[in-house]
C-alpha cells in the first residue's frame, strides 16, 4: 500500500469543514464550514480565504455556468452571488428540515446536480439522494438512506459511485450519461469496522479510476481500487476525522482535503492543533474535474 504526505495549506480551525470543489474558472477551492453556515473560497496562490454566510447549515458549494454558486443547506438548495453576498432560495425536495439537511453534492459532466440529505438522528430510511436538472426539477434517485455522502463518476462516465456512510460501503451504479439514470446497484468496496480506519465520508476519483475517500475516525484519505475492493493507498492527516477531498490545481493533480474540529476534546485539540484546516497532497496522479452546474 502506498502512503502519501499532506500539508496544511489553510490553518483556519473550521468547526466542520466539508464539501470541497474546484472552481477552474477562478483557480480557487470552494468549501464550507457546515455548522457556522459559511461558504468559503480559498486562493491557494495567495493564501486568501473569502467567506459568505448563508444563514443555515451548508454542506457543499459548486460554481455554476452563470458565475454564481449553488449551495446545499438545511433549507434546501440556494444560489449565492459572491459579488453581493445575496442568497436566493431555489428548491427544497426534503421538507423535514427540523431533522434533515442537505449533505454532499456533485455535478455530473452534463451539469446535473446530484445531492442528498442526512438524518440528524441517523434514522435509517429518513434521507434520500436527488438528481436536479438545470431548472431544478428533481427526482429521487437513491431513496431511504441514512447519510447520503460521497459521490463521483468513473472516467468514462459509465458508472456512478455512491456512499451512504452508515453502510460503510461504496456502491456503484450503471450510469446513463444522456439521461442521468442510474441502475444495477452493487457494492464495490466494503469497509468493515474491524479494519480500524473509520467510516467513508466524501469521495472523489482519479484519472486511473481509483476512488479517494475521506475517513471519519480514520485520520486519513484512503485510495481504493473499485475493481478489486482493495485499499491501495493512504494519505495520513494529522487530525482524527477527515470529511472529504477533491482534485484541484491547474493540472488537477493536487488533492485538497477538508477536516473538522467538531467532536474533539480539549486534549485532542491540543494534540491535533491543525484539525479544521485544509490540507493538500500531491499524489502523483491527476483526478476528476469539478463540473459546473448547468443552470
């Protein structure tokens, strides 16, 4: 198994850093601090980090074809204008915002948004994963989950990979790129508790078709071969929980990694002072594009 090193490039002490996506138009990393309701935009070149509040817990931010951002929140999907800070509510397919909020979200190569919810109480079946078109018409594509989390597409776009964290598995669906339909669900990676590397959280994929998952409770990002189910690499991170990752940089060969401080004791925070920071690894392979939302 190959091991990789990562450096903290933004020591910002986020409460619950999550949802990284790369905005190739600006050359900046979008990410969120969920519990502080903050959407962030980090410039790796200057080290500057801009922030906007969306008033409700937010879980992902993705650049759009119109130059603004779509953001997943407790109140559904909103649009954020980074020039003015204006937030506009768009759609909320999950009306139970008292116990559910949006979690991970990504766009496919056609600019459709796939985004799911998480049950605050982790009640089985309470959450779902949805597909939105450019007009925000939606369909439920993965119903009855606990914690809709990491998702990505194979390099040839024939497969859709998906995580419901509670299952400790990565599943693959056949993917129809023209319609966005998914089918034939099967498990490709199983991560039993006995492995001692935590639970799979956010996910991305590299150009070789290998999956990279943030590991909650595993102090790492793990690289998996979905064809064999094997763990083939690990990025060690100096904090107990790792939430998500995405590829960025001009050549998409830099892996950006989000982490939280939430849930750590005072002793752990002293032991892991960079928890809540943004980390970067150069793993020697390039990865998936963050696709713009088409609307």
